[in-house]
């Protein structure tokens, strides 16, 4: 602790903070010491924390020195009298705190094709034909994470690393690829007043869980198939030729392929549905990342 005598008393206290990851937001480092804006000095109630300095110690970016500067503020006579009796009526004595990261959650509903009933039985008409437009609502678990950033660049860096991506490792009770960070929203916030205010960004991230993952189960169908130089269907053919119907003319509706670029024989039917591309895996439209280093985990 240092004391400067001049225009009243000015105190400063320094703390060493160790972080786990380089690039930890500065506001989190400041909050780690547990001293908020306008907090009183432990030896002088009328000296309040009004400035915080943060600087790295060494080159590892894992150790930081946080210095808190206190200045004496004028108190009203009635405040002093009530403080003498053990009360703390001064509104500014309640330190302004930067909000800590929070989690909230719930469910939403999405429409998916209705092809099987609750017992796993195929849903068809009396002729055994599925209903192509039948849908059902499926509840989808959701999570929202809200945290603060000291600057616009720090916030945008986090947004760019996570929004529009799925989890690359198991996270929040979901398997790999089951959680999607759908969106984010942010706004500037200010704590404190005047020269003693702290300005920061508050950003929230929205996540949705889809059991089985977010790969698109696209069907292997088309109007063309692989053919050889003579126009005959050939999985190794380098050319494409129109798929012909029973009338010898190009088909007007997409036809199921066999996974090798050749029209299915027999043609798809209710008992022989088209295949999903990539051996049934479909196609993943989203890149993946590890959510844990960016937002932590709700569990």
C-alpha cells in the first residue's frame, strides 16, 4: 500500500492475478480481486476505489498486476452520523460490479417430417404410401450465455470463433455436433458515474440442441446418372446422361440413385426409399469448434 499526501490522502493497493488462458478479458481480471468501483478502503471508509490499472507481469500473459487507486470523497454530515452508528446509507458505498457470466435455458419447438408414430411404426395411408407433407413439432433444448468484454474487438473475436458453429467435443450434455451456436447479440453498458464509470460490452450467445446432430440428411436423387462413352449407366463413367423413364424420355421427377451415381433398380418405393448421401451420414453445413475455452460450460 502507498499513501500520497497532497490534495488529501490517495491510497493504492496492488494485487497479483493468475489466469488460466492468455487473452482473458481484462474486466474478468479486475473482477477477480473482488473490489468494485466505489468500494471503501479497508483503513479509510471515506476513500473510495475510483481507478483500476491492469498490466501483465512477465511474458507469459498468465500473470497480471491489478492496482486499485482510492481517493477521498466528501460525505454529507447525515451520512457520517449514520455511518458512526454502524449503518452504511451512502448509495455510492455499494460498489458497482461488472456482471459475472450467466447461463439461462429453456426449450423451443421445430417442425420435422412425421414418418413414424410414437411406437416407431411407419405412418402411411391404406395403400402403404407415406404422407409427404406430414410434420410434427419436436421440443428443442436451448441455452443462452451472457458475458462481458472490455472492447469491441475482443467481443467480435469471440463471436467469430463460435457463432454458426457446432461443438467439436461433447458439451453441456450433448454429443459432438449436437449443439449449434445459432446467434449472438450485444450492447454497450456503463457502471458507475462520471469519471469513475466503467464502460464494457455485454454479449449473449444462443445455443440449440438437435439430437443426432445438425447434418442435413439430403437424399441421393437426381435427373442424371453416370454413363460411359456409349451412354450406358456406369458408376465409373466420367460423363452424365439423362435418366430415362419407361417411355424412353428423360424423367420429369428426380429419381433415387444407388450411392454410386446410378439410378436405383428397382426404383424407390414406399418399401424401398431413396438413400441419404454419404452413406447415410448426410452433409454437415457448419464448421465445428470447442465451445469450452470461449464460453465455458453451464454444467
